[in-house]
C-alpha cells in the first residue's frame, strides 16, 4: 500500500480550499501563467502584410515585413498587425528577429506554410528579442521576519507607488546553501557546489496596491523569504526596451540537416527563443528536426503561452543540452497541449527559475531523459496532466549531475501525471507534491491519491476559474471517456465495450485537431502585398579591408603599426551560473545552445567591437582542452552517460554519428571538420580584418598530449574517440595511472595514417583563411615539440602555398633550438614571416632555452630550469638580436612577461607591442615607419625618414629634469607621453625649449615623441 499524505487541497462550494502549514505556506496559485496572466484569450490580430513564397533565401523579405509592421501604429490593445505567410515553403538562411511590440507572424496552416531553417548554421531560427535596457531605481528591504509561499504582500522599510514594476529578490546566502547541504556533493565536488548569489530568485512583479509600508503584488511569490537566510529586498525598475504583444502561429518550422547522419548537429538547434518580452505566444506550430529546443523562454521572458505545438523527429546527438524541447527559465509561462517525441528534457525548467510556471496537458513519447526541473531551485512549477511515456518526471536533488544542479524544484506540483517513474523529493525549507500520480514512485515529497484520479481534472484551470469566476477561454481538456469503474453494471460494461471498439484519442491527435477546434483566421482583407510596399532589400556586400602586411620587418595595417594587447580564449572551465557568465571573456568557438552573448555563444561582431574598444590587437585562439565541462574534474574515466555540460568548447573535428567516444557522444571523424568551429573563426577573421585585428591561429594544442592524463581522455585524436584508426595505444599508457606522455606518438609523422591526418588538418587550417591577410598561423599552443614535426608542418605549408598560389602569414613559435634550426634552413626559413619568442626568452643571466622534443610541457621545463629575470633590457637585446639577423621578418614577444614590456618590444623593432592607447592623430602611422637607432645614452630611440623621433627616456634627475638636446632634430614639435597610461602630459614644446632642458613633474619613464616638419 503506497504512502498517502493528507490532502492539502479540498473542494467546497465549487472552490478549492488550501491548508496552510504553521508558517502560512500553501500550494502556489499557478493560474497567473500565460499570455496576460490568462485573464483573456489569445486574440486574432488582422494581417497587415501578406508575403508569398519565392525561390531563394527569404530571410530579408520576411524580416523586412516584420520590421515594417513593427513601425505601424498600435491599436488600443497594443497590437500593430500580423505578417501573413501564404501557403508554400520559405527558405531562411539567416535568422528572423522580432524587435518590435505588437507584431504577429502567421502562417496559413501547419503543413501549408513551412519556414525552413536552411544551411549549416546553428543559429536560432526565430528570436523574439527585446532590449535588456533595464534601469534600476530604489532598493527597499523587506522587513517581515517571514514571507510564506504564495504570499502576495510584503512589508518594506519605505514606500513604492502603485503600478510600479519591481523585482522582488530573495538572495541565495551561504546560510541557506549550508542548510540545503549544497556546498559540495561528496568527494572533490566543491568546485561545482552552490555559491552565494548563484541561485537568487528574481520575481518580476507590479505593485497592485500599497498601504502604510505594505506592498501587494498582482502575482504570488513561490519561495518563502526568511530573515534567517538573508531576507529579501525589492528593486524598482523601468524597462523601455522590453517588447510585448507578439506571437508566432499557424505554421510549420523545419530544419535542414545531413540526412546521411542521423546525429548531425551542423544545422539549426533552436526554432524559437524568447528574451526581454512579456505577453507573447506561440500556438499551432509544428517543429521538425531541430537539435535543441522547439521553444525556449529565457529568464527575461514573462507571461507567455505556448500551446498546441508538436516537436517531431529531432536530429542531434543524444546528450546534454540537446532536445530541451519545451524549456522555460522565465516566469508566468504556460505550455499547454504540447507534444514531443524522442526528446531529452522535453518539458523542463532551468536555473533558479522564479515561477510560477505551468505545463498543462503535455506528452513526451519515448524521451531519452527525464522531464521536470533540470537545474537548481526552480520554484512554483506545475505539471498538470502530463504524460512522459517511457521516462521520468523529476523533482529531486540531482547532486553533481547537471554541473551541480542539486535541489532542482521547490514548492512545485505534479497533478494527475503519469510516467515510467516519478521522483518527488522535497528539499529542506520547501515542499513538493504529487497528486493522482501513476508511475513507479520515489521520494520523500508529499504523495496524495497515488494510482488514482483526483478532482478537479486540471489544477491549473480550477485555480483560474476560482480566481476569475468564469474561464476566459475554453481549456480544451482532452476527453477521457466514460467512468472507469472497477465494478461496472452490466449496462456500463456493455457501453465501455462498445467504446473500446473505437480508436483511442491520443494527445498528439488532440493537438493536431487544434486547427479545427480553434481555427486561426488567415483572411487578409486589410493587408498589403509585400511587393506593393516597395521595400528595398539590401544585398550584403563584403567590404574589402586593408591587408595586414609586413613592412620593413614590422606588422602593419592600413599604414599603421599594429599595437595593443593580445587576448586569449578560455579553453576549460566555465558554467552557466551568473558568477561564471559575468567573469567570462569574449570567445569565438564557445557554444551554448540557444543562448547568445559573452559567456554563452558569443556574437562575433560584439567580440570584435569589444576587442577594438579595449585596444586589443590580436586574439590568440586554440581549441578547447576538452569539449564539455564534466572533464574539468580531471578524471580519466569513461563517463556514465552523455549528459554533457555546457558551455561547450568546440573541437575542430566533426562528430561521425557512429559509436561512442569517452564522453558518450558519438566518435569524431578526423577527416571531417566541424562547420560551426571553422565558420565562426572565418567570420571573426573577416570582421577583425576590417579593424586591423589579428587572429593568432594555433593549429594544435599540445596540452592534450602531456601532463595530466585527463588532457588526453576526451581528445578527438585518442583512438577511443574517433573512427580513423589513428594507431595510438588504447588503453592509453598513463604513467603511474595518472599522467600522459603521448607526444612521441602524436608527433610521429612516419606513421602513414597519422601523417595523412596531420597533413589534411594543417591544410584545413590554411585553407579556411585563404582570403584573410590577418590570420597568423602557429604550430601549436604550448608547443615544445620536436624539430622533425616542425619541419613537417612547414613542408605542408610550402606544399599548400605552391599548389594554391596563396601566401599565408606564418609564425615560427617553438623552443630556441627548433626555432634556430628552422631559420638556418634555406628552404623552410623562406616560409617564416614572423618569429615568435614565446617558449624561450632572453634574461639578464643569459637566455632561458629549454629544448624541444624532450616530452615536457613549457611549465614542466620551467619547474626544472632557472628561467632568469626577463628585464626590459634583456627583452630589448633579444629582439634586436633577431631583428638584425632577419631584418625582413617580424619579431613578436609572447611570453607572459611580454605584455608588460611593450615599450622594450617597440624600441627593439618588434611587432605587436602592447602599448597604451595614445590619442593623437598619426601616432601609429609614425610608429610604422620608425627604425631603432643605436646610441649609448642609456635611453632607447627610434627615427624615421620624415624626421620623427621617439625616445624612451628613463634617466632623470631627482627633480624630474631631462637634457636630451643631442637627441632631437632642429625643428619639430614635442609631445611627452606617459609610458604607463599613454596620456599626453605635455605638448607643443618648441626645439628651443627642448634644447634648454625640460622639467617634467612625473614619476617613472616617459616617451618623447618629436614630430618632424
């Protein structure tokens, strides 16, 4: 006999009554979910523009129609009009974006109008995307000792006006985390344990009324606010950029894919995503072949309805962050009458989802994983008449799964659901309930009427009716037939037998019939044909950028010396928690499905703009140490399942769709390349070239083949992880069952299969950027490899350049012995454009010169050898040494100390010096033509033929006086530049003043720029 808890809900006088616990907590009122809090039905909006299908890419035409409609005047209800797509197929090679309120995209029917996400891009097909331009105002503290679950009022230490929009914030404090035991999950898991601030609840509310410091909200709160755990506060805000009253309806959305690969991922991942939006809907839409989500509502989505939708035949790997079919991280979202097949997390919530949110009358067929709450502390979630056919519904402590998901749900309800298994656990400080559940059962949550049906049939609609009196829309609850009595009369048995002769009505069929029950108007009497609008469709033209060239041994662009900092990319660690996202730096090949921006899938134009604004001259890029974040634990084990953790640091090779790699996704094919990875790098190179920014492209990443064994565990080159018979030993020969020394195998180009694979890969590295002048090719990040592999790398480059008549920009970056050997080679040295001092360095005590090919990583060499002091003088001497010997080649200095030694690099004649920005016209043009001047004053200087002089003046008397009359031309203008900040301290000094001495009230070295006439 199953355990039965006391029912906290009763029905009297046709209304629901709720029992409260001793602190006033009760089951949440979920009826506020949906478009306009479900207080009215979804309206039918007149079409204003009609678009007909045509050949080719329709992206710009549909986008132009949406934008045009977005400029029309809004009616009294906030709607501007619908864009009607006539029957047919619309190929969309790009992305459609809703930027304006009051706009609807409507098809002529599911199966009649099909929007096809074409090409190999992973872009979300349609983004409903307002602006996150919130302006926050006053912050007032909540003074209640305790605010219970479902409360709609709080007491504040100040006043806020009625009608004001606010965020009600319940911080996630260390005390609360300790109570939940989420600090770690056993063993060495503290790194993924919960941290303060990582699971804050942010309820988006409007002040319904205020009286004597007590504020009432229009929607209840879904987690208790307790002073014991830090209390809470209210923040006012204004949000002009949030859009509203938008919808997508009555069509089919489909992604193209490689039909030869049932696990292909070089196609569309998400169909629709919604951000910075409220009061929106998606209805009567079929989705086919998407890898990620059909509809994903992000944290800034609110009051959204998704109804009568089906997701069919998804195409992707089976694993984490795939097939999150109907997903919400927003609040007051309603998914009803939705069907998904072969998904992963078909109906689920994300991190710290504030609620309330509801899934009503939904079904998943043969999913690969559970539905329910995925990530930590989604509060106020309702699963109402939800069937998971073949997998589980879960509210639980997932512990370290999902990168430390821990307790996933609080104050949430399973109502009249069935699944292969229902896991219903209640966390400390909260409750979860299951009513009328049919499944295998697990958990310490509240169980009421298991293996039985409960009344009302739908909790959501019963609560909505209680709140409003009359339902504003038909709930369209699927009929379930006659009374299921276990002791029928003869007449009842006869009746049920007759009914059994008819096919059973299924949820998928019920959803398919939505167009008949609730038809969407496709009339267009008020609409204009798109062709009559005379909108000019702009054709994107690639702008020809000035090339990066080496002039007199200096890297220049558009006549300017390239200067600034070099950025690197993150190649391990990271998460989607707020703290890690805030700390993230721009990236190019990081991927988070359906999410855009720094820390997620970076928008490449934003990456380039950020680098330009920060004065960065280059992005030093290598592929990730491993694809997903579970391996950040540095274990070498084969993973239990394919539930991979984002963010993903994409690898250069494509998955094959065959077998299982060590991460349990399919194996790689080293002869095929990851379109996302290479196209993103190509896009970055194209846009960066317009701004004079370099891509330092590290072909390989040596970190995979040395040091910790985990570095090799998920490498695409490992024999267990690919289908290419690479010949590497398997299992790997881990030294001491811990370390890896795979470099001898990896760099063995006498092995015919590996030689061919290396050759093909190097040619891909070159060919991908054949049209770019700003891509500087390097052998490998952290490269201390042997001479013979470096020679092979140059030979492949020479072969490719001869065959293609292209001239790639090639950097020689290796240990000094390997570097000098290549430079002494009369054939291979001609291929070298740039000498990179990185894996050795000049020092005051003499050069630090670890040897190549000794099976040691750079930091392993550094632990065993005295490195000496990298002083500016030593760096200057080292660069001058190579510039004198190889005047036609650029020299860059890339050791960790190099970023602090920009002036030494510059005055020695080096390239890419990390200099502060100097706000003066012609500064970089002047630098581009400067040449070092050898003189014995102890100060470095440079000159050009124009008569400009640059002096790094470090010798001053105690008063800050200088005398440099013998250094300057007879006429010109002096600018004194602060060597640290780049600020121009003094300008307009005449030659006469200079010759009589100059007093500078500044500490430390200065740079004197004398502009000749």
